[in-house]
């Protein structure tokens, strides 16, 4: 299970990577493994929407489940990964790279302080498995 | 083994069914509306008969074998039901005929309403909902309207046990309620403390399945209902598991306010490969005026010489009309016939034998499969389809392997609160021999799992097709036949 | 009655379980509620129940006894013998929902074929495996539109020329969403400019406009302008169609409808006093994920054989639970099979033929009746399919009573649902009606006018 450092993780399995002014968001390797083969991603937001922490980003559908991806921080959407429409399986194969979901400008970068570092998230996963 | 599609069998120019020639002068069809072409198949009657006959033989059905699907009550469908539902005097009546010309239909529906009321202890029944989920929707809307009429607008919460069928929370959402899941305790009952915590003035109601989806009778049912009532809420009963209660207990007697029936489960009407069902709803006296319209009633009482005159009435505070016409009349006829052939003793016998069969099978099956709630069950029970020491084998694999033994698998992955759940409901129409054969197969499969797990993970081997690529089905969506130009 | 247990078997089973008697298994039922006395009649044998039901059925008069001109949402069409023969096969009607594809290919493939036929019929992209009936399908269309806009658009605009029972059902369904308004049909109308008046009501808050084609009065209306304007405002358009009509007329897809729903009862399903019927639900590809109900898709098995499975199940209630857009579980599987068999038997030519027969006979009847004194065609310049409205000089109930004495079922008295249409009767003509039947009908109508 990959858990790259330099990213922040939520207990609800989203990750955020700060890149300059923007923050990129996606789901973790652990999450995609739980879902198994993703067949569809339905975004609940559009570019320029303002979202609050706790709002739904998207619903990710696999053959056996449909899970909601939640915003761990508030901000404004600047980009949505259109590639996921044709290739939802990228969430499985590249959850941290080509499988990014949205880019946003955060309202308050300190929202991220509540999130977990890579090692903390790994430990949390081990706890869940046990 | 695959069968061609109707489009693949089609031959341009082949003519099957014909109507008589036109016997009136021709009127032109306005060109702006005339259809250019319609691509329907061109087949002979024998093509059609062979095609669908061959397709039917790829199916497993109750008529071919045992179907222990928990929560579905796959009991034997009596053939007399099929014959009587097809009587032309029923089948050829138009729903808008003057009521004086359909007194037979109205009499039958009225009697069925009365019998369902008597069986369940409810004050009034509407036969109109088309299926269980439809009946649930009716129930949720009745709860909503009841509180609205009482101007109790704070009541937005519906409580639903975590073991509930997915239609329960889906229905509640559709009705504009907030869904709160209630955990189950170690004995499989609704957790009373969790329930008490939610009993306040924001509580609209509780949806309860009894027996629940673990096949267990809710041991605190009276207290649970009282708690909700004391908080001003209503209790909705999901009647999917009524088979265990026929002649045993009437839900209305213990305080349920509303309940839906599944005629296609409890009352032997066929499942049809996915419907049609029928989901009548029964309510207490306080809720009678909220039922969906219309309901059959006696317009003029009869006497010794003249039968009563039946018609429709539209309850004053009805939630409205939930579908066209009066419900699935064709299904009502079947349920009527069934109840008429059971009588009070027969109904009680159904519950007794359903529960007997389930406990017998449970006693045998739990020897090889973990039973998380080890107490006397009602008409169904749930085991785990997994063994800690055999990580490669899951409930799904056991199900697939059962097909090679000639059985339809039980319900799997439901209820959600049991890990790798296998929900088994034998029903009362199965013989001891069938149950023994099934238990034997389950034991054999458990043995195979220990000795050669791949036998399960690659099963089934003897069915018309093998395991399907469901990911491909969802990713490369093909929802229609290819139609050659 | 159908429990096979012998006394000896019961004893053996009780021993295995470890209880003395069956009653011991019901200890958890509250004692004072256990084993209630049920006041229902004693059991009848099969022979007795058959006699009873025959007697009940004989208290009815049916379309076998009358010549029927009743339509208004349920139609008396001929059902080929092969349909019911196949429906009686236990492998079809006693099968369950096809959750285990390996042993349900019969059901799955026939649903797949149903979906194909429905998309072809309507000219839409995708069909689900069925809905309860036309009314609930229309209500689900409103529900679906509401969810597509995520609740941001609150208006459901419905034409008053839509079947009244369907409009009631839409309202009943949408009452769960408190902020939704179902409007557009409340005011009495002369039905002269009703489509334009509906168009005038479309705005940015409209989620969907719902029209019927042909409408409840049988009229064939060109909704091209309505669709264009609705789309300009970003609203969806739902057509409620009659399937037989689509054998002759341009389908909803050709008008760029977003959703097309209807009742498939005319496709090989008996009148059966109103049910079970068949809800047909079709839509554009882009709305597939919002589509309620089951979907069958094509795939392959491990050996590469073509196979059919239920797909996109993650949308459904058993997975999405409170987040699913609809709660539908059982649908109308066997009725969808009936429609599939019916259309396969009739095929391209048979289906075009039945549509044309209905159209032609209805037009002959309309002309003959309109020529009578005291009877006028209500919507003179509007084309119609197989139903039309006659304005009468005598009260409709008087006319219908007279007709009944001649063993004719007259049309539907429109004043029952439209106060502004007093003295108006809706007449339907199907392929089962012969020219002689129509002439008898006309003669009987003429008699009434002279009473």
C-alpha cells in the first residue's frame, strides 16, 4: 500500500497535495483497494464552485459499492480531472498521479493541520485492518 | 451455451404474425408525424417459441429446485393461482368499466383487504402499491403527512436498524427524511440504548422489520414500539418477513402503526423473474384516512337476498394516488386464492413449518459455518460464508459452488452487519429430503474449502455460463442488442 | 396446504433441533399475542376455490361481452396465443430476480432484448428493465430530473393534457421533496392553445416539462418548439408515449426528448382490471447514472462466452441505500417479457400493421360519428392517433347507459377528470374493432340523440 510523504491524509481516505497556491485532491491507495475496480466517477461540483469542508466532491462507483469522496477543507474549485470520465480506472492504477480528482484554492491552509501525515495515516490503516 | 438474440435471429422479409386486412377507408397519416423506419426483428412464430423456450431452459426457478434466498420467501407458487387469475371474467375487464359491471372484481379486492386486515391486525388496507418498496414509500409518506397535519414540523428523523433492507433508507430519503442508522446488540435485537438516545421531538418514526433480517424475532418489540410512541413517533413495519408470523402474531396487535405486505413473498404469488409483485399497506385506525386512493368499500349494504354493492372511496387526507388504477389486480386474485385455500389453520401451519424448516436447517448448517447469533431463529438464519483459516474463500465462492450441487445460492452480503453473510430461508414448502440434501451440499463445500479451495474460487463448472466479468459490464456499457443495418 | 411434512418427519426434525414441539420455537413472541384466532373462512380445496372464483368472475361483464371503445390509459388489443404460452413456463415466472447470472441467462437475455426493443421503439439511447407502470414511470422521471439538477431547480411543469391519474401520481411522488412545485395543469383550459401556454411557463427554475404523445385526448401534437425552448432554458423534457402509436408515428427521440416513459400494457398484456401493467423508462445516454431501476448489460464469462448481467448496480437501493435516487426493487419482469415476446411475434411489419389498423379504424369511426347530429369532433383540426374526443349534445352518462344496453362500452366521460369538458367523451378504437362494430356503435349513438 503506497502512502507517499509530502501529502496530507484524511481519515476518510482523501489526500491533499499543496502545489504553490493550489491544492490537489484525490483518494488514497488504501481507498482504491477497498473499492476495487472503479467503473465511474460522478463529480458533485463544478469549476468555480465554492465548497465547505465536509461537502461531497464526487461519488466513486465500483461494481460492488458507491462511495462518497469528501472535501477535508474549504475552498474554491479551479479544475476537475476530465480524464476520469473516460478512464475511471486511473483511480485504481494511479491514485496519486493521473488519478487526481480536483484542484482547488484553499480558503484557509490551516484546515490541513487537522489532517494526518503519511506515517500517521499508515498507522491508522494498520489499526483498521487489525 | 449461448442463445442468439432476437435481432441475430431476424431475417429481413420474414413474416410471422398477421392481422386481418383493413376493412375501412384509408385516412392519410400527416407526413410531419409519420415514422420513417422501425427496426424490430422479423421472425416466425416458431422462431419466437424456440428462442424463448431455449432461454427459459437457461434459468433456475422454484419449479426446478430449491431457492433458499433469505428475505425473499421463495415458496412454491400454486398452479391453481395461475389458472384462476387468467379467467376471462377477470383478465378482460377494463379498469374504467362502470362499477356495476365489475362487482366480482370489487368483491374480491374487498375480501382481500378484509383478510389482510384480519391476518395482520390492522384497521384498514390499501391494495394499490405495486411492490414492497412502493408500499414502503406509501408508509413513509403517511408518516410524513401525519406529522404535517399535526403541525409537528420538527420531526425529520427516521430510525432504521443497520440490518435493514436497502429499500428502507432509500425510501426514507425519497420521502424527504433524514436517515439515522440504529445499531443491533449482541443478541441481534435493536440496541435499546441507542434507540432511547434518538427518542425526542425530532423523531418522525422507526422502520422495523420483525422478524429482522437476521431471522430473529425482535425480543423487545413491545418496548421498542412503546419508546417510539412515547416520543411521538410512528412505527412502520417492513412486512417482508411476515411468513414467520402468519397465525402466530398480528403486528397490529403489538403496536405497529403501518405495515406493507409482500404478496409475492408471503402469499405465494410468483416472482416473475423480477416482478410483478404487490405491496398492500395496512394501517391503524388513526392513520386510515391517509391511505393512498382509491380503496374498495361497500357503498350499499346487502341483505340476505342481495349482495352488498361495492365501489371506491377516496380517503379524506389521502397521501394521494400512487399509481394508475387500483393496484396489481392480477396478483390480488392469486393471493385471494391462496388465502382461501389456507384458512386459519393453513396460515398457522405455514409459519410453523417455515420456522421448523429454518431451525432444522440452521442446526445442521451451523456445524460447518459460523452462526453469529446463536439463538432460535424464525423463518431464516444468517451464517458467515468465510473461515479465518481459509482467507481465499468468500461467501461468493460458496454461492457459486452451490450451483454445481444443483441449488440456487442463498442471499449473500446481506444483512450488512454480518461479515460475508449468507442468509438462508428454506420456506415451508420444502421437504425434509430437500433440506437434508442442501445441508449435505453445504457440508461438502465446507470440506472442499479446507481441502481444495480453488474448487470454490473457480466455480461454477456445470452451469450454462461461468463467472462473468462484471467490471467489463460496467465499464464498457452495452445495454442494447447490436442491430445489423 | 402445500407443506409436505409427514408426522414422522416432524418428530425427527424436532429431535435434531432439540425441542419437544413446534410451539417451543415461538417463545420469543409475546405470550398474550401468540396464536391469535383469525376470523377468515375455513380452508377450501382446489376444486372448491376454483368454483368460487368462477362464480366471482361471472359477476363481471368483460370486453368479451361488450364491444369496447374504452381507452384512457388502458387498451383492448389482441394478444397472440404464443405470448401466454411462453409466460406460463415455470422457468420464467417462478424465477427470481437474476442476481446470479450463471443460472439466470434466460431472464437476463430477455430483459436485454426488452431494453433493446424499447430503445428502438422510442428512439432513445437506453431503457431500464421496467418500472411499475406508466404513471409511476412519469413520476420517477420528475424525480430523476430533480436529482439531475441536484435540487437547484424546483419546478416540474406538467401539461393538463397529460393523463389525470399520471399527474396525481407525479404529485404524490414529489410530496417527499417539500420545495418542489408541480404546476402547469391547474387551470381549466379550452385546450386550444394549451401547448403554447405551457411553453410560456418555462423558466430557469424548471427542472422538467412533462407532455404526453399522443396526449390524453388522443391528439398528436408537435412539441418541437416546446423542446427547443425548454432546452434553451436548460430544462429537460419528458414525453409520455403510447407504445402502439410509435409503430406509426415519429418517436420521442426524434424530437430530442430527454426522457421518454409510457405504459407497455398495449404490448401483449391483458386489461386485468388495471394491473399488473408495465412502466417503460428510456432516456439519453448522458443520464444513465441517474436512471432508476435495473439495467442489464452485455459482457463475457471466463471462457469468453457472451453473457448478460445486472449492471451499474451501485446506483441501486441495496448498495446506495439512503443515497440512491429511487427505492425501486421488484419491477415488472414478467410483463416486460410479455412485451418482448409480443414485439418479437409481431415484428416490424406486424407492429406497423396494428398501429395502422388502430389509426384507420379510429379515423373512420370519428368521421362517422361527427356526421351524426348532436355529435361533434372536439379538436377538429388536430391530428389524432387511435383516440378522439366527441362533444355530445346529450349527457355522457345517458349515452353510455344506452350503449351498455346494446352491449357496447362507450368511451370515457371526460367530465370525471376535467370539469371544463362536460358533455365530452373520449373514444378509443383498436384493431379488435371491426367496421361492423363501428357501424353498430354509430347506429346506437344515433338512437340516443333522438331520445
